[in-house]
């Protein structure tokens, strides 16, 4: 069978449209060239995990405030009937095969495009899909990070799609405790002994605390296990609070005498409560979820402060030398002045 030149040209023109109909991540915008141009799933061997093994990024990055509401923007029409997906963060820029991605949001079913069918959308590379909302945790470290969208399609080949983009988390917070406690990214269909079943929305073994939807089928193979339930809440322990030592009951002693036949009780001195130690200043407070008015100062301590941005406090670090933060204002730090005994005697006269 022979084709005319016009037919070959028409097919060639149509092929890029089919490829570009695959789902692309358009928000946050990525400076990773491979992520922006390669819309395929990851290699089944896992050789190009994560995100096609990208190169380093340069240029200005979008800045996100801790606790702020953000979204993943997607474009394309090859939604493969939907599926399950996750949004995760790593602090490796660029990420590599050993990078640790921590999950901050999971969607089981209907991802992407609120789809839960057995087909794709009509081919349209310009089609904008409904965004995926998520929250930047208020207690993860500040600095340059990489946000990732990973997707396990419902119909078609068993695949793992992954798109990444570098961002910057505002502030100067450095405690990694909350970040380390987040679940690790779910990986399947990339030669790691774990796979998903076609026709199901995979149930993540550990989706994290922020989960939308409910999956219809578990993964198959060595895929990790669900996290154990958190321990029950215990009453808080107040550090530095005075403790009360129980007073022992008086011990009677037998005393024999002609005029006194009643027992004589020894007096036990009442213990003096130990005053609480002075609190140690901390250079940086943990960010909070409290709302505020944009542009206002939020005092997180005498020596630390935040600026309100998009209704949330953004940590700014310590105050300037000689300044304190009180009631939403910068004020001069109070200084104690001590006079020598001779100075006091010269000023007020001798009292002896």
C-alpha cells in the first residue's frame, strides 16, 4: 500500500498532537527541560525515576508561604479513565534516584480531571484539567524544594507518571521533625516489585493524613504497608511547672511519763515549692496556622517575628539587634541599668 505525500504530511502533523495530548503539569511552572517536553510515563525499569532524572534548575522560583493553599495545574486529554495520584516534596534540587519524597496530599480515584471512567477525553493538547488543591504544611523546613505530582492511571498499560517543579518555601524555619514524619511517596510499575491492577483506583498503603477519595483496589507485590495508628493523646507535661511533694503523715512516738500518757507527734516541716526555671529563649518559633491580616507583623516571641502574607504568618527570623516584637510592633528592647553602691551613696546620701 502506498500513501501520497499529502497523506504522510497529515499523519506527521497529527502525531505531535497525540503525544501532547498526554497530561502535562503546568503549575507550578517547571524549569526542568525534560519534564516540560517529555510527557510519557516513567520507564518500566525505573531507570529514569524520578522525573526523568532531571538536571539542575536556574532562574527565579515561585515562593510559597508555609500553610498556604496551592494547586497542581494540569493540561491534556489522555486521562486514562482517571486513577490515583499524590503530591509530594523533596529538598533535593535536582532530585535523584535516592531522593526522599514526602507525601503532603493523596487522591484516590478521579485523578486527574475528576475522571472515573474507562476512556480518555477527546484529543485536545490545549485542554485544561481541573486543578488539584493542596496545602503547604506549616511546619516543614523553609528553602528550595521540589514539588512532584505522581499518577497511577486506571486504564491502559500499568504505568507511573511523574512531573516535578522546583519551588521555594518562604521563611527561615529549619526543624525537620514534621517533614520526616510524613509518609514516603508510593512507587509502582517501575520495576520495584510493586504494581497496580488495571481497572482499579489504587489504594495507597500510606496516603498520609490529607486524603481525598477512596480507592477501589490495593496494589500487588512488595508495596509497603499502612502506617500504624498514632498513639493516643496524653495529657501535656508542663516543663518547669512547680511540683508538689506529698506531705507524710506525722509518726506518733510513745512517750512514757507520770503526767503525759498521750502520744507525742513529731512535726514534719512543709516543703518549699521549687520556683520554675526561667524559660530559655528559642531563636525561632514553629510556624502556626493562625490567620492574620496581610502586611501586618505577627510576634512569635520577643526576639522573633513573622509577616502576614495571604492570610498566613510567614516567619522572618530574629528581630534586629536591640529590638523586641510586642503586640504587632517593633519596640526598643528594655535594658536594665545597675548602679554601683558608691554611685547610689553619692546620689542619695549615706543611710548609715
